């Protein structure tokens, strides 16, 4: 591949910089077995279920044992730990510490490893440090401008702070860079629905049906499309598919309760609320369920509690789940606390 790249450049009479030539010549690892383990780990992360992410970490561990200087293996192990924490499949703080440690190790081995900077951006984002997050994503994109995953993560940060046009711009680019990644495709679909670009969302659903019908994240995206359109019956069918495909993920059960609330099935919702443990990790879940009931007081109570320990629902400012709170002063106070009311940021 390096030889072909050089030949193409020469054919086009392009003069390559020394740094670009070095980049072409650089191999991720000299150990083929380590590289195979790394590729398997990458593939396992795609579905984002607990079991497969754990299996991906095992593969990255194997790759690192075979080649302790394999920066990309450390970077992807950082991503795996981050996902484990984000999905509450392990202690959040421990997961983020492991993600940060692996990302910094990868940067030490390769100071231009874009994905490692992007993982740090993800951690800043979860800590509501928006300026640091956006700056770190921009550094990641400087080193890896055509990395679909980094481009997608940047779009999510932009969505979080309400920069929806820019978010769609970057998620569109991410899909173009990797049209086979279900998480990127689904996230772009959700972003289109959030902004009211239903034409783009419907196009994405139609084109993705055959390709992603067995991907839980695609069905999850359809859930949010139907919620945004207030088609709660169709959303209910999609969330049942998500629950069946990943029955250990509490988030899908929470979303099922939200939808049942919208459908007026208070018996189901109240029964679910009684089973949900009153622990800090569930504050955001209680908020989502009460949002389905349009119960402003309880929803705000749990959003305030979640904000206290920086574990609020994703995209709080732009999510259709919480639009009924947008005229509430208490909601603005929560956004202010999370740095989302009038966030400071700088674009590339």
C-alpha cells in the first residue's frame, strides 16, 4: 500500500513532504499476529455490547503483549475502556482512568496518534469541560483529518453544545469516510432527526435497512427518529428490538419506559420505577422516565441530582426528550451548571 501511494503521488507529480513520507513508511507494528489481534479487537467493538467490548480488550491486551510499542493497540484499548464506562458496564471513574492512562501511553509512543487525543476529548466531554474537549478533538483531527471515528465524536460534541449545523456537517463527513460503521450511521441519523431534517433521516433509514438491520445502534437511532416525530407506537416496536438484541443494557429498558409514558401506559411506567434502584448512577434514568410522563417536578429533581455528579443524560440541551422543559428556569440553571447554556468554544 505504501508503494502504491508513492507511485500515485509520483504519477500526479506531487512532491511529498518528509513528514508525509515518514507517515507512509511507518507501519503500525512489525508483528503480524499482534496486528491480527488488533483488527479483531476493532471489529469486536463495533456492536458495543458488554461481552464483545470485553472481548476486544482481551484482543488488544494480546496485541500489546506481542508488541509493547504498538501505539494503536493502546489507543483502541483506551476507546474500549471509555465505552465500558460510558455504558456503565464497569465503574465509570475507573473506566475513564484506564482510558486516559492508555491514551497517554499511546501518545507517548506516537505523539501524532489522533485517536488517543480523541479519547481524551471524550473524557473532557463527559466531564462537561467543553472548551478542552473541542480543542482536543481539533488536535486529533489535525493529526488524523480523515479518521471517521474522530470526525464523528467531534460531531457529537458539537451536537451537545447546540451547534447543530456544524454537527450535521461533521457527521455527514464521518458517514462518507466510513459508511459501514453502524454507530456513525446511527448517530448521523439521530442528528438529522434532532435538527428536523426528516428528509435526510428518512433517506438514511431507507438506505440503512438492509445494511444495518442486525445492528442495535441502527434500531436505537430509529427510536429517536420516531420519538422526534411523536410516532410513539413505532418507537415502541424499535425499542423492543433493541431490548431483545442487548437485553442487559438498562438504557434500553429506560427508553422503553419513557415511550410507554408517552403512550399513557402509567401502570407499566410506575412498575418499572419501583424496580429501578435509587442510586446516583440512575438519576439520569429516573429523569428520562419522568420526562416520558411529562412530570416536570420529578424530572427536574433528578436532572439536578445528576448534574451534581456530572452524569447527566446525553445531549441534554438538544434532546427531544427534554424539550418540554425549555421554558423552565430550573432547566436553564442545570444547563448553566453543566456549561451548556452559553458554552465558550472555538471552531477549526
